[in-house]
C-alpha cells in the first residue's frame, strides 16, 4: 500500500466511535520518505475543520519551535496517534488508540523515518507502552524514538519551551542525512 491509499482509507474510516463526531479525519502530512516524523495525540478543533495536522495554537507553537531548532516543517512528516478529533478534546480512549494503531504503524513503515519524535504521553504510550514524559524526555528509546513534550503542554507552561527546542535539535541531528 502507498501513503495516498492509506490516507484515503483513513478519510473514510469508521473503525471507532471517533468517526461519529469528526468533521474531517486528519491522516497527517509531509514527505514520504522523510528523515523526521513527529507524532502528537489527536486532532483538535482547527485540525478537525481543515483536515490538516497541527494548524491550531499548538501547531503555531510547534512551527516556531521547529524554526528555532533549524527544522523546516516541510521536511517533516507530522501525524498523531488517533486521526479523528475526540469530543471536547478529551484524551483518546484505549479502544480508539488500538483501533487506529495500524494506521500509525503503516505510516511509520512507509515514511521510514530515521527518528520519530513522540510528543506527549499518549504518543509514548501508544508506541512504546511507557508513561512519564517529564522523566523520559530527551531520551532516545529503541534506537529511533525520541520522547518530548506535546506542544500543547508547552503552550500551557512556557518553562518547557527551552527543553522542547533542545529535544527538536536532537531530533534534527538524528533525522539528517539521505534516506
Ligand atoms: S480515530 Fe482512527 S480508527 Fe477511529 S475512526 Fe478515526 S481513523 Fe478510524
């Protein structure tokens, strides 16, 4: 399967209850292959309307932070653990994460990144079955996963900004090079 076909399946997916309340599914976007992949939690209100990942306030913070780390967003594949917005932006449920997981795994297989930045506990839990971003951040696990904060957490607590950019710089180093 190629990425376009995978994303067309996501756009019409009905595998979990999040399909009932979404406006648009948000598969993710970016080059394929890509050296860097970033994985967030779930689409928010603006993502749900536009069908694009990280375009709201957290997305704008992510864009600024990528710039500070010397990363061009157009070089990064960006997605999230679940592809449809949870009602009222609640955390995705385990059953929703499990239902959506094969899409994320297929994206990792197809995009074939050198480094996957896991932004927040939901991403760390979904891909590594671990919790504790505050403790794990900045660490490289299983050779290609780098744990960092979710941009929404950085929005809520500006004290995390420096560490977040530092993690993105590490991601840049790991992701550079020809595919
Ligand atoms: S969240 Fe994932 S599994 Fe659930 S409906 Fe959306 S695309 Fe399908």
